[in-house]
C-alpha cells in the first residue's frame, strides 16, 4: 500500500510539472497534450481551464471562429475606442451640424435618415457589424436614389463616430453595401397644358407659390423659408440664401419673364413669407388643385418640370445645375431629352390672364 501511495504521489508531481511521460496516452495523444501545454504556458492558465473556456466560447459563437470574434473585439472594443450608444451618437452628430451652421433642410434629413437607424440599434456604435448595416438598409425597401442618400448619410455619420473615438478607424461598416445605379423611378413632369389647368384651378393663396416652383424650380422646403425680400433683394433673381438651401450653398435663380408676370399680380396681404401657412396646408392645397383638374399630384413634379424645360430651352447643363442647386452629373443623368425646345417655349410662355398675349391661353380669375 505504501509503495502505491508513493507511486501515485510521484505521478501527481509529474503531472503538475507537465511531464507527459506520466500520462498513459498513445503516441499521438501524448504529442497533442504536449503541444497544448506548450501553447498555453505563457498565459499562466492551466490546460483544463483553457479547454473549458474555449468550449464555452465556441458554444456561444454558434459555429463562428473564436479568433474572428477576438479580432472583432480588438477592432471595436479596445485600442482607444470608447462606448457610445447609437442614439446618443446620432444626437451628438446632429448637434455638431447645428453648431456648424448646416441648413434646416439638412438637419431634417439627419432626423429622417438617422432617426430610424438609431431606433433600430439599441447598442453601442462599436458593437455594430457590417452585416447589421447591410441588412438594415435592405429592409428599408428604398428606391435607388433614396437608398444612396441613406448610404451617404450613414457614411458621414460613421466618419464622425470614428473622429470621436466611438468606432475604430480600421472598421468599415459599409463594406457590404454598394451604391445603386439608376433613379429607381422615372422622373415625372407636367405638360404645359396640365400646368395651365393646375394654375387656373389653384386658389389665390397658393397660385404664386406654384408658379415659383414651376418657373424657378425652388424646392418645397426652400419655398417655405422664402420671403418677398428674397425675390426683390437681387433684381431679376430669386436669392436662395445658404441657410434656406438644402445644400447650405447660396444660389441665384433668374426670374423668367412669365414668372415676373405672376409675381406682379401676386397678393401680399402683409405677409413677409411667400407661404405664411403650414406645410400641411400647402400640400393639401396642391392636391386639391390637382384633383379639380383630374390628375394625381406628381411628387416633385413642378421642380422636375422646371429643370427639364429649362434644360431644353438653354441646352446648358452647368447653368441649369447652378440654378437648381443640383450637380451637373445629376442633371445630365436624369433630365436630358425629357421634353422638346418647343414644349419649353410653351411652358415658359404661361402667364396670368392679366398679362396674357393673344396667342397665350388665358386663365379664369
């Protein structure tokens, strides 16, 4: 019995020292055991603890590589990257743009495009994965243009997070997303005849605004911030100030002869703004006027029409891009050859009844 105890004690001591010869293993098992001990020697962790932790981690990762998980953590969770909830980061991003003097339109765009993103991810920015972002964008079911606008906003937001130290600079959360080609839907424009009927049916409180959009291409959100002073400050031009513009860039839009005619008969009623009422009221009046003449309102139809007819008239993509506040690439891609030069002349020949020439269709009062 004493000899057996001494032998057991000796074997235990050998095992404690990592002596492979003390274990009754096959040659291959002994080699594996020795390599395992050598691999964890520098960590100070015993083989059984290492094996147990690995088993638990593998189970949690559900088939994913433990090394990949570690690399992900190293990119997202350490090396100077601090935790910031997605919703809080979006709020900080918007506040930074307010301080930078970005336009109200751009701030609204942040709220629209990033608000949903913040609600979708109740976690820290550094915990986001590229597939999460790709799945989110796919589930929105957006047309190409809107999809690309969301993508651009997210790219700007992620760069902001990287600059603030909430996202590793080694991480590209958009690596699984590509811009989409095409507009996703056809550009819809009004015919000159449709516009004549629309203006004839519109109430006096909205007809001037419709004319400004039809003959100057002013965006609806810009229209809501326009004052009469903006139409008079630079004679012969509408001035869209930087704080009014979607792009936060000032621009001048020439007032065409027919638009000047509409402005001459426009009621002021002591109002400073061109449209002093609510946006909902404007949209309701638009649809009401369209319904009176029997056609559904076309989204951004007046602005699309202005760009198309203006381009047909001038043949100058760069000039039209400046007036519309768009890029030349966008004008070239979406507005060429949508109408003829004669149709453009007809469009910009539409005037109110008091200024109508004999060869121009007159409107009712």
